[in-house]
């Protein structure tokens, strides 16, 4: 399988690191910076667009954002397990940030490299379909929808407060994601149909109530 993985809030702790910048560099009370329930962090924390742009750029240039931080729980062992199972792993993440584009890309590549995971590639792009993948792990539901509409990859959401209302396929953590990849790989190996169609059918079957599955079996 070719597995695509988003970086921020799937591997990288974006929210925690930006919060660290606002607390340590700007003196904000952490209590005023709660877990966001919308994808746009500046909006969640009541920042104007100008304030967001200024602090976002400053956090990147200081290295606190994208250059520091502990990976999301389970990400490294999960990635290593996928690699050891023979899957190719591509990280695709957007870093086109006015005033700090170069720093953002450099920090991101260095931070990912330091994880020790043998990625097949790290691509800086807002287009999550730039690499043809079989499965893509994402937290932003709009990217999920774009990938799902293309029908060339099977997107799976990492459950986050900002995507909780989305009806898409989801897992709660890296352990569940790895198990899903293992299951879907076995489905593809056992099927003569189109791999994407087979995986979608298999996932829909998993989502059915248990009584319906028993009836089908």
C-alpha cells in the first residue's frame, strides 16, 4: 500500500506548539487558549487575521512551530509498524506561508527526519492528491472531502474536535489507523475487484450495525 499522511495534528502537535509560543513569547494565560473546536486556530482563539499572520510567522521563525515539539501520541510507533509491514509512507503538508515559507519547510523536513521514520517522501503542498496514494490519513475534513471525491485514495479522518461532526470514515488514534490499514490491505489482497471499490465496500460493512452484519453472514 502507498499510505499518505498529513503532518499537522496527525504527526505534528501544531496546536500545542502554537499555544507554547503564545504563552512563552507573548505571556498569554493558557486558560485563554483552549482546545479549538474549529480548524482555523486563530478564529478559535479570537485573533484577527493580522494578529494571526504576525504570530504565525513569528512562531515559525523562532523554531517553536514546526521545529520543536513531541509527536502526536502513537505516531512514531504507528509509522514504524506501517513501514515494517512493507507500506510506502508519504507525508504531504502545506507550508506556503508568506514571510516564513523557507523556514517552515526547513523546520518541517528536519523535525520529520529526526523522528527516525524511513519515509518514502515528504512533500510540501496544499494539494493532498499530489502523490497517488491508496489510503490517506488526514484531520481536516475539507481535504478529506477533496480526496474522497477523487476516488483515487481512501481518506480516513483522525478524530479531532474540529471534524467531529463530519460523517466520514474516522479513527480515534494511531493504533486504530494501523489496524485499519492492515484490515484494508487484507481486503485488497483477497479481492479481484478494483482496490478502491473493495476498500470502500469493506469499510461500509464495518460501519453497519452488528445485527445487520450477522444477517449478511
